[in-house]
């Protein structure tokens, strides 16, 4: 019996028994989304392996249970990578989990999201049917773009069995500047840089409260042609110095390690929780939004469009209101260290607008009419 047939059989058995399944790969993102629920687990890890990889075509097709580190190693061997830099959070993360969570790393604002790099998917719906959408070329646009709907679906619509992804060559030049600059000035500069043809790949701002006195840092990573990166380095240094800051080039090896550490939430901002009853909130807002009027430490990415902060679950309504006013939304990304049941009692995600909620419900009814999958996750 093939691994796909085995997964189909489990879905069919669950449907017949009116049982709910919780799709799971390596479990690296079990903390994300609403409570998992006490449901039978559908483990995808046996359905693993790279099906096809054409470096010259910049396309890879891989089974959903494949470890993300395995895919990244295969790409690196050909000097290629996933430009959206998906966070893995642990070595057990899978490709299916990467797509289902829809999470992108530090380069998302310039390189695009997981969804932007999906060319096609194979899924198994709640009726146990194997369905294929999209393809392996960017021009395949016939019909509804169901393949990209799988990004961020959190295992609620269907089981992702295979995915075809667009990959890119690793940039020729890569440089990171460490700038000493306050949050308000950093946000203004990032807004200014977005309007210019600069090879800025990623930005990250944070305050180091362990220093005495506390120090503010803006990290700027540039990637692309060497001439373009070298030119931009000088311009950014001038811009930072013009507002009273300093900008120092980082050692490339140390910078690469720092970006990876931040991407996987292993840096002190994420690991040293200010208080046990605080939750990690993720705000996705308009990049041009100035400094938020909140009494919380923040970590700011995506040139201002993604902001992380630690706050109590009871502050959720206020935080979501702030995010809405800034043209976005907020999600309770990780529960408090206390693991209070009340952390997610109102849901981890901001409620959808009525029209979007209606569309979402229609998709669920089409792909999983028997409610086999754990729709409570989102």
C-alpha cells in the first residue's frame, strides 16, 4: 500500500465513522492556531520524498511529509533556496506544515510569501478524493487558484499530499548593516527606502533591554548583484547617520546565523518571556504605520508590516482594534508560559469580515462536506 493510499484510507474510515481528524506532520507548529482538540491524528510523515526537482526550471515538487530541512539541503546543494525563508521552529517541521501554516520569514515583504511561491498542489479532500490543482509553471492560471488557498489553511480544508514550489538561486551578494537607531526614526527610514530601487531583502528592529542603557537596533539585509548591494550599503549608512544613528557592516557568517536565529524565534526577544502570563501576539499591518502607542516591547519585521509583542490574552480586543485601525489584523501566536485555557477562549485569530467568512464557509462545504478535518483550528 502506498503512503498516499494509506492516508486516503484513514480519511475514508474517519468519514464513515463520523470522526474528526487532526492533520499533523512534525508538530513544530502545534502551538499555533486555536486549541488542537482531542481528535485522532493523521500523521503525514510517512508520505515523504522529493518527487522531482529541475534546478534549471527553478521548480521542485515534493511530498507533504518531507522534512523541511531535507528540502532546503537539496536546494542548497544546487545553490538554490526558498526565498520566503519559512520558519521551521524545530527540526521536525515538514513541507506540508510549512504550506498549511502559511508562515513566512524575514524576507516576506520583498521576496513574497509561501502562497506566492506555490505553483500547484495535490490534495485529498474530505471525501477521500485525490485532486490536483495548478501545475509546475507560472502561466498555469486556468480555473480557481485552489492551490494557493492551501497556504494558511491549517489543515481545515483538505490534506495536502504534494506541492510544487518555485525556488530561486541564492543571491550573489549578501550584506547586513547593524544600525543604532530608535523605532520612530527606523520606521520613517524604512518607509523612505520602500520608495527607492534598493536591494533591501529584510529588516528587523528591536530594543535590547539587557544593555545599560537600553539600546535600539535596526538590522538591514541587502541581497542581489554585488554592485547594487555595495551602492545601497553606502546610501543606507548615509541615511542612518543623517538622523543621528550609526550603521556598521556585520560579519557575514554571524549575520546569517542571527537571521536564522530570529527567523526561528530562538533570539532572546522570543525565548525570554517578560512574564509567565504574557502571550506572543503577531500584528500584520500597513507597513507605513508609525510607532504604535502600546506599552509593550516589540520586534518589528517586514519593513514595518509585521510587529510582534508580548501582552496578556485579556488585552486581545484592544490589540486587535489597534491592528484594524492600522489596516491589518492581530493574532495570538503563542499562548502564555502558564498555558492558561482562557488564553484562546475567544480564538487565536481576529474574526473574518462577514463576506470573507461566507466565502470561507463555502470552501469548507465544498472540500470537506462531511467535516472530517479539524475546522476548529482556525
